[in-house]
C-alpha cells in the first residue's frame, strides 16, 4: 500500500507556475491646504462630522 502512494506521488507533474501580469492602474492625486478652503465650508464640515459621530454613538 505504501508503494502505491509513493508511486502516485512521484508520477504527478509539478503544478504549473502562475505568470505575473503587469497592471497599470491610473489614479489621480489631489492635494489641498486647509487655508484654501473657506472658513464657512470648514465650519459646515465640522458640524457634519460632529453630527455623524453623535449618530454613531447613539446606535
């Protein structure tokens, strides 16, 4: 029985190696400074963040 298992193991071909594929992902990077935003926009964003965090805490 051991001989059959050993023969099966040696008789199998090695698994084929996978080929590497180069993928080119296009992406855009944006940078901004907080000083570039209007103070009203910053205040609105802060209010929205505070409201969202309160909603998460109450769930």
